[in-house]
C-alpha cells in the first residue's frame, strides 16, 4: 500500500492511532501485520518530511572573523549514518 501525499501531522496522528491499537491488543494477527506495515510506511513518511525540513532550515552564525554567515542545518553524511545505525538498534 503506497502512502499518498499526506502531511507530517496526519501521518504522525495515524501512526499514534496504530501504535495505540497494537499496544491494546485490539487487532487480530492479520490486522496487526497490516497495521505494522502501514505504521512502517507512515514512519518513513515522517522521517522523509523531517529530512526535507532540515534541508530547508538555515541559521545565522558568527564566523571567527566576526562576519554573520548563513548555514544549512542539514546534517552531514557521517551524522546521518550514525543516526541510521542508532535507529537500527530499536
């Protein structure tokens, strides 16, 4: 099932509902499997939206020479790799 274009907030809300149902044991085994698969799609959607937002965020910082410099808040490849490894632990 492909995730249609939904907002971060909608995806997060649906993900929370799925987690609640799974935690309460309200679903059959088949429903639980489908809910888990949908939850993973939603998790990926949320992660993608956050990465897009990070790429757009800029901040001002002061360079050593005192000049104000615009910088991207996007993470380096090394930071992304570390987070991916850390995420795999859970």
